[in-house]
């Protein structure tokens, strides 16, 4: 099964793509089949979220609705320090295991 | 310095003649390799950059070729001369990264950042390598208008230092807006250099219209209601229909304009993301290089601005400002841009959020007041942007017409770059104007710094953790007078 992750940032161009690429790379190493998409945070809506298992915005996000999927703040991935990114990956892996998404 | 560049140009002329894509493939690969990136990863980045430069040229060509006849007809039918095609920020980033000078400015700014860190003049390590293009754009603009490389470099360093100081000053406000006082994120993004100007209007608001704040509305609810109608492609379609109708095009042409605008705005973003992937190995290499030399010191991390994108006010203000900008563009004397690619004012609203701390009515009113600066700066920069884009020799870029961006970050810095460039030619009046502009810019920044330190002191007095060098009374050590 493919785990689908939605990354979001301001323009859907820079930070969210860095998050997407980093998550896909890390979870390939960890042996998971993960596919992430990067979008503009203003385009995220409830319908879009139904297509994903986990939401990884760049920081705390006020969407105007309560997400029904787990939300993990992925900002630390952008610090470019592996030790700071690891807790984010671990949290994502925790959700994958808890929700039995693998 | 210019001699070295000239000599290098002569030696490497056969490669230079190949155009920007092959040059940047070679240059980016070698530089990433030089900072310690694995050669094949460096090469991968270089190839992606060449592809992105080629692609962006083709999409610019697609948009301008489709829109130029309609814009000319628009001018004819309305008498309003808005014939500059608004590409938005992504193509400008691509065009700027297509210049080898951008890597030169990158190296200079990394060194400046490290020096400031070693001298304890900042706590920010800027890892947002991609956004170096904003300052490179400013330097290249100064060169286009007559500055030599030395003057342009001094200007870039000067603004670069102010940006880093600003990133420290804003840090407590970011913590407040994110409601996270453990947050290490800050940003040196150029859009926040509008803060001093916005703060003048914010202070006026405090004095004259504080009662307007009670009409602030729920920004997240507004965004939710607008939904996809405020998305990039939807706005492209509205503008295509608008331009088509005003310029008396046929129904078929209007449909073409609408869907072409939507297509190109989506493609610009997709190709923009290729750029991020292209410079990623270099970004990681530079960050590793800097981190190694800082010996594990705990620092603020300078990122791109969108860690604030979760604040709904940014998008609510951008949605409301889009039609306001269109109306302003139609009547603003001296403006030549019809907003298209830049109409979602992402380069405008984050600074409004930081200064007003989310007071949405203020954000909209001050945004509407400052938008003309962006339109004028975009108009002023259009010949430079067009010239630089054509110099890429990427296939598809048309040989006629002008293009620019309506909400390119750093409009004040663009005016200063033009003045500094013109002053470099030695004309006395221009030297005087440039000197006055630089003095006013610096004085305004230091007044803003004082105001931000007052704000930060209040955060500290409320028990929040604030670094000593961005407030008046140090938490540790002898207290100095606050006010």
C-alpha cells in the first residue's frame, strides 16, 4: 500500500517540495512506499485532504476547518540538520504504524 | 573584479556562446562539487537547472505570444497603456538563477552571514539559499542601469546585512504569530524589508483609526468560502476573460487567453519547483559547510517566508487585494503592468502580517496603499527583466514586448538599485538622489529597528524568551535604559 502524504507551504513551490522530496527519500530508506504531493497551503481543502493519509504543513496552519487526517508539522525538515529532521520522520513513521498504513 | 570577469568571459567564450542553460549546468555542477557535494548529485542539480531554464523560456514565450496581441488591442481599445506582461515571481527567479553573477552574490552573502555570526552580530544562519536570487536581482538591476560589479556588490552586501538584522528583530514576532516560543525559524526574505514602510502606516493607524480593528473578520472562514475560486488557475481564467472582453477579442480568442493564462500560471509554479530541486544539492552543501564551521552553536534558522503561510490572514488579504490591485493598475499613472502572474500578492502580505500582527483590516488598507510601489517598481524593472530573459537565449522567448512581475518583492530596493546604477555613471543629480535615497532608506530602517526593539521588550516583559540584542534591557547582565 502506498502511504499518501500532503505537504503544503506558501507558494507550493519551494518549502513544500523540499519537504516532499525529503520525506520520500527518507521513507524509501526506511522501507516504506510513500508518495508525497506539494501544494499551496491556500489550496488545501477538506475534499483534497480525503485523498491523503497524513498532512505535513511547514508550520501550524489555520485552514478554517479541522483536518480529519493526522497533522505533523514538517518545518524542522527544512533546517538542513539531520538531527532536527529525525523527530519529524519518527512521528510520521509512528502514524504509519499506528494507523496501519503500510 | 570586472577585469577578472572580463578575462573569464574571454577564456570561456565558446561555452558562454552556448547560452545560459549549458553554462549554468557547468557552473552549478562545479560549484556544488567544490563545496563538497558528491559529483553526480552536483551534476544532477546542474542538469535540472539547465532543463528549468529551457522550460521557463518556452512558457514565457507561450504566455507572451498569446497575450501580446490582446494586450496591444487592450491598449488600443481603452487608451490605457498596460502592455507589460506580468509573469509573476517564478520566471524572474529562474531568469536570475540563469546568471552566473547569482552564484557570485551567493558566495559573498554566505561569507557575510558567517562573519556576522562569528562577530556575534546576528543569531541567524540563513539556509534559504534559493532566495538569494532576490538580492542578486537587485545587484543585476543596478548593473543594468550602469553600476559596476564592485558598486553592485557593495549594495548587495549592505541590503544583505540589513536583512539579517531584520531576521533577528522579527524573531519574537514570528514566535508570537506561530504561538511557539521554542521555534527556531526566522527568515531573511526580502519581502520583509517592506516592514519599515508598513510600520509608518501601522503607527498612523494606531493614532487615527484604531477603532477599525474591531471590524477584523475571521480570515480562515473567508478563505474557506472562496475555495478554489481564489486559486492560481481560476485567477488566470478570470484575467484572460477580462483582457479578452476589454480588448474586443472573439469568443474563441477569449477562451484561448483564459486557458493559456491558467496553464502558464500553473506551469510557472511547476517549473519553479524544478529550480528548488536543481539548487538543492548546492543548498545542502552550503548549509553543511556553514554548520561545520559553527561548531554546533544553537542558532535561529533562516528559511523561506512560508513558515507563516499557515496564518489565514496572509491569504485573506491576498484574495481581497487581488481585485484592488487590478483596479489600481488601471488608473495608476506611470504603471505599465496589467496584473496577471503576480496578482496573488504573496510578495506583499507576509510583511503586512508581521507588522500588524494579523490585524486583517489594517493589512488590506495598508496593502492597498503600498501596492502602487510594487507596480511602479515592476514597470521600472521591465526593460532589465526582458533584456536578461532574452540573454538566456532560451528557445521560445519572443523578441518583442516587455515582461515583468507586478508584486516582485523588494520594490524599494529596486528603486535604490536603479538610482545607484544611474548614479554610477557620474551624473551629479543622480548621485545626489541615490545618496538621499540611501540615507532615507537607512534612517527608516533604524527607526523601524527601534520600534521592533520596543515591541520585543514588551514580549520580554511579559515573560517571553527574547534574545538580548533585539530588546533594550538585557535579561542577563547589567540593565540599560529601555525608553
